C-alpha cells in the first residue's frame, strides 16, 4: 500500500485545479465544470497510464476533452429522452 503525506494532498489539489481550469473551455456552468473535473479525476486515478504522456498538461487536457465529449453526448441523447433537465444544465 502506498503511503500518502501532506504533499500528496497538495498535488491532488493542484491536479483538480488544472482539470477545473481545462473544464472551463467546455462550459461556463460551475456545475458542469465540477462534473467534468470530478469525472476526469476519477478517470485519471482509474487509468494512470493515461498520464504516461511526456507532457502532463497535454495528458490532462486529453482526459478532460474525452470526459467533456462524453458528457455532451449524454446530454444530446437526453434531448430525446426523459432527462432533458441535464441538457438544460449543460448549456447554461
């Protein structure tokens, strides 16, 4: 098991901030940016090989881009379904 110290919390916070900044390219909504940020963070933790890119900034951007596209695809599908409220949140 990996030991965590206070510097891990700082690093984690920095990564979250970078992901949130990148999510701002996709939405002005705080709610949507938080959704994209948290899903991106989860994806990065589940699949750390996605961060093996030489340029970590680019790797984080690619993760956010993938998650944002998935979120927009979900909202587009919901236009024709029962969950149109989600789409409304995405485009505010």
